């Protein structure tokens, strides 16, 4: 795979300050496919300075012109969709079909949504004798994860640029080649120098330097709750704004009378997608006692179709593979009934984990409480609707969820009582304009749509 040996700073590819590099490994065959620079605090400082220098001009750029630049970016991403999909497959291990539709396709949709918003958003309004202005917050430090490498970049960079902010991106070290492709797309789309800057590197070095930099006005981070706490504490000490999209342990609640076969099949597909490496995955399936065993049998049959190396890719690295296998062993140790999969590696090469389903899971078990981030589904039993709600809300997380019922009204009534940021009703479709983000320890702030754009704005009022 093509890899740049420098950083994209101030509109040019330039040498890194240090000599260290990061090997990029294909998790499907464990082969090194490229190297990128391991950025230092100096690289971060150079990038932030470039972003600060570009900020006044970009902030003053009319929204219609910012919208045109974002539309051009969308078109470049669409034109390079095949290359993007191949790159994600190589460095993440995602099956080609998923890479094409989700990893390469969804970012085009999201970029387009912000191109439209940039041209239509009300950046000022009249309130009585006041004019209220919504202005860009400044320089954004964006720190993105590896599980949806391009989508997470676009979900932060596109609204920041639409708002008039400038950006320094530190992508995950496991998937930096996708970030380099995005920087090429930024260049090809004709965005002004310094408006977007890329520093590859390790989280504890480049990521920490970016979060702590006094020239950064807002840190937008997606990743683990543990790291999010550290970033929040750092930002709080500097009275710096943060947007944090963190972990999840979402409930898929199947109410009595719902279409059980559809709910179980869609639920299994949701958990197995992207090898379970999705923070919003519905990893807890809640089924009433009367239909519980039927649901378990349906889930076991459904998961058998997810063959490692075909419909399910590997996990991103050896550490993640060992972590997920450890959770499966923990589930068995704590008394959950293993109905599919298990801790044994399904393939000799690659960081694969067997798609796994547990039954007889109780809310107190580790696999029902902690985010596993792998293809592991826990099925829990509830006695009545109030018990289902208690179990669904019995978590420190609150990112997403699903409700299935005989009709939408019943499902909506239940969803209104759930402590979570987004709920799919009877298989609701993805909406790029709907706000995405969590309650409780799942984060602070929202991404996507007008609510996502608002994260990058600050408010000024003029009185007449």
C-alpha cells in the first residue's frame, strides 16, 4: 500500500521531526503493508501553528464557499471510493463488501450532508433586540479511532470545516493509511493550506500533545471511556471544550409480540458487523422468558452464517484478539451458556475470533457489563416490560440501542424511557442527519447533522 513518509502540515507533505516510524499490519495475514512517521510533540506544534495561521481566513470565508469546498471533498472521496475500500480492507481486515458499502460509502454520504448544511445553516438569528452570532470555536484537535477510520475522520473534520474551524487530525496508529488518503483528498479538493493538517503517531505521544496544546480550542475524541476521562480532565484544567464519543453496551430489547425472527437476525447482524468492533453495537439482547429459548436457537442458527475470513474479518491487532478471547473465557468461567463460538482461534493466521453467542447471561456478569469490542453477543432473559427496562438501563453506558415491538407506538413508548442517546425502532435505518452520542459514560456532545455542526460553534450576542 502507498504510504507517505511525512506529515501533511500547512498544505504540504513535509518530513517528520523525528526518525521513528509505525508499522502498519494487515490483521488478516499479519503482514506489514507500510510504515508511517511516528509524530512527536514538535510535529503537533507545527500543525497547530499552521491551523492557527489559517483560521482567520477560513473563519471569514462565506459559508457558501465553505460548502462548495466540502462538496468538492465529497466528490473526491466518491471518485476514490474503490481505493479507499481497498485500503481499509488492507489495514483493518474488513471484508471487501463491508469496506465498499460502509467504510468508503458512508463517509461520502456524511461529507455531502455537511456540504449542504454549511450552505443552509443559520449562523445568526434575531432574538428581540439582539442579533445572535454562531461563530467557529477555533482550532480543533481531532483524535480518531481505528474501527471506522474514514467515517470517524469525516464525522469530525467535515462539521468543523463547515463551521469555519481549522483542524489538526491525529488518527489511530493501526489505520493511518486511510487518514493519509483523506489528506490527499483534502488537497485535491482545493482546501486552503493549513485548514486541515495531519499528524500520524502514537496516542500517548502525538495524541497527548494535541490534547494538551494551548493552541487547540476544542478536542474531539472517539475511543475508550478510560482515555476519554483523561482527555476530559486535561481539557477541564485548561477550560477547553471537548466532544467525547466513548464506549457502549447497548441493549437490543425484543418486547412480547415483536417479530422475533427478524429482531434476532437483525440483532445478530448488528453485533457481527465490523467484527463486533462497533461502539454502538447491540451486544445485549433482551428477550422475554416465554420466548427466550426460541430466541437463543434463532441466534445460534444466524451466527453460523458468519464465517471468519468471509463475512467476518479479523480483529484489528493481536492485543485486541487476546482481549476479546479473554472475555469469552470469562463468560464461560462465570457460568454463561456458550451456544456458538468460543475462545479458540478459528484460523491459524490472522487476528480472528470466533463469532460467539452466550445464553443464560445475567446482568451482573462481566460480559453483560463491560464493552468487549468483538463479535460476542449476550442474551439476557427478562420477566416483564419493567424488568426489561431495568436491565437495559443497568449500565454505566448509554450510547445506542434498539426496541422491537408489535407496533411502532409501543416501541417508542419504551424507547423514551431508555437512558441512551440513540434508539432504532423496529429496525430503523441509519440517518446521517440524526445526532449520535451518548448518555452517562458514553460521552459528551453529539456528532452528525446540525447537532454535530453545533459542537464546533460558539455563541456571541449583539444588543441594539
